[in-house]
C-alpha cells in the first residue's frame, strides 16, 4: 500500500508544525511509523491522501458514534451555516442543547458549554475549589483529563505513549496541590482523606478509564468514592469526555448507578465539532460567574454550529435499541479478537464496556496503570502496522480504546477480526 502523499505532507508539516502534527499521539512515534494524512470520511470508512480506503475503529478518538459525516448532523450544520457560524452572544440552540444534556445525564442540573474537554476539566476543578474553599484535589494514575498544568501528571495515554512522566513548563507549584493515587484502589483514597480530607476540594476520575486502554471500575469502587466524598465534603467529578454518551446516553454514571457532583463532557456531544461542557448540582454551578465568584469564560463557548450538531447527535442516540445495538457490536468485536488471539497463542487481555474496548498485549489482568504498563508495546506496534496494511485503522498506541459505532456493519467488524487473526498469527 502506497503512502507517498502522506509521507510528502508529513515532511512539509515537519517544517511548519512542531513534530509535523497538532496533537502528539498523531505522530505515530510509539508504533515506529509515520502518520497517515486523511482526506475524507463517511460512515465507518476513511480515505487517506493517497486514496487508500480503511475501516476506521479510531472514530476521531471516540466521538463518531454515528459514524463519520452522518446525514442528520450534516443537515443540521448546513442549516446553521446559512444563519451564522459564531456570534459571541446567546442563542436559543444553546438553551435547547442544555436541556438535552440535563435530560440525559443524571448528575447535571445546570451546565456550562465550553470548547474542549481540557477546558471542561480545568474549569470543573476551579469550580470545586471555589465552592469548597479548599485547594488540594485527587486524581488517579493513568487517568487523563486534558493538558492543563495541575492535571498534567501521571496522565495516561498521551504522556505514557511518549514516555514523559510530566512535562517541562509545568512548575512544581502548579501540581503542588495535586495528589495522584492508584486507580481502582479505594483503600488508598480512604487513607489520604483520613489524613488531609479537610484540605481536599475534589476527586476527579474517568469512571471508565479510556486513556490507559479501557479499564472499567472494579465492583464497589465508584460507590465507595461517592461515600467517601460525602463523608469528607469533597466534590466528586466524573470525567466523561470519553464515556459520556458512548456507553449510555447518561454515560458511566447511568450505567453504574453512581451520581457525581460534577461531570465533564466533550468530543461526542458536538457531533464531531470542537465542544465540551461541565455541569452538575445547581448549588455548585451557581458559584460560576456571572451569578457567582468563580470566573470562567470563552468567546466560542456554546458555538451554534457545534450546538446544532450536538442536538442532532443526541436525537439520533435517544432512540429505542441504540445502546443494545452498540453492545451487540462491541460483543461481536470482542468475541472475534478473543478467538484470534487464542488461536495465535498470544497472551492478551480484553477489557470492554459497550462499544469501547481494548486488547492488551499482556498476561496480566489490567485494572490500573501498573498492570497496563506490563503490556508488550513492541508487539502492539507490529500489530498496528499489520492491521494498517490490511486497511484497518486503530489508535497508534497500546493505551487507547478501540471504538465501534452505529455505522459499523457486522461485515466491517468481521473484516477487522479476520485481519487481526492474520496479523496475530505472525506475531
């Protein structure tokens, strides 16, 4: 398969853009390859700059749950483009989108729209600190919450992929109040809160970790965190930038029946456009300016194009049988990959929640970053390249999810697992 145009574009980009990419994982460094430059996409397929066609299981890192360029979303966007692309002023569609999010997500009584998941999480932390008057917060090893300074330590896939434990430019002061604990370890949280609980404003976590591969919560973990937060007056924040709308319309909190105080959303709620949101209890959200003292702002927040796209997406997802179908497709993918790995004699573990899944190249059960780090990343790199040669796109990192969407046919999924069987047999 020829990638002549992608190689040419990457060489050009390297002279103009740091590393030739606008987000580090796109550089394919962890799999020892050059990035593919995409030209277009529709449904479950993408085409690169050389005209090669692939079945796509990256889904723009998760949000393309309807597939690429779905007609309902495109129609909504076309209508809005004629009316204007940005006003820097309130619009009715922001109200309608807020209604849709509040209706869908159990924890959200009020919501603030922003422009990215990073902006949502950093704003949620600021709000929790402002509401409680406390400064410290707890995050978990291998959970990624965007690239704001206080959250950029032990931060999951992006840093793990590049082997960076933190990053220059983030000062010791910026992370001095960040407490990092192991994921899925309730005892560690209890011990820290017993010592400094009166200083902790918030606990933030991915309720289903999606940035060290897919790592679901162990039984009782989320409920235990909820109980500890209630005991110590700590704000519980679920980062559902990946899991929100993906595993259920109400996200992981609907799936597991545990309601946080604040929720952050992104990616998927804009139907493919740059967007994010954070919301939660009214008493906390009313600490935000202009009604409260905690400042947060953004010219493009609630952008009307993103809002109409998001409304179209929610309308499509809020139909009977959608999540049952996503579960069926996810199970079909998992079953095929399990057989392929077993037939090849490959040590592999499988974690899946609905339509997000990960095959880990390790014999260890993966439940936290320590066990995820046992993966054979060189083997994953060979697997990735073999799948790309067979026109299947996967994330260029062991520590990312594989996503199935409504546009994937059974034939797409079987083609993927058949290709995996061929590649795994060579490893």
